[in-house]
C-alpha cells in the first residue's frame, strides 16, 4: 500500500498574514468635520480605506480607493451633506 501524497499549502498562515498586514498599514485618529467622523488608513502607502460615520444617524460609509484625489473628493462630498439625513447615493 502506498502512502497518500500530501499537498503543500501555498497559503500563508493566518497569524503571519495578519502581522504582515498590520506592519504595512498606517492608521490615523478620526477627525470630526460638519457632523461626520472620518477615519482613514493606508496600506503600503498606496491603498486608502475610508470609514465615515454620521454623528447623528450612525450611517456608516466604507470606501476603498487607490487614488488619493478620488478619496479626497468623496470626503469633500460627504462633509457637504447634512449629517442628520441619510445619504442615498453613498
């Protein structure tokens, strides 16, 4: 009887992957602007993750960008909106 062949996994272990992501991610403290809390982080100094929350409705908007100009344009759009009302187009 021949032994079964085992496949070598090419996956990176979860703890190792987590540590790699954490080491390449930068976080900033949330800022408050016009009734919105804005938190952003970058991964490898290139990828941008935005999390925007209304102080009054708790509407949460999460967006990912590769282009800084697009991220800034979205922040500017949201901060001009009324934080007491839901943003339908977000």
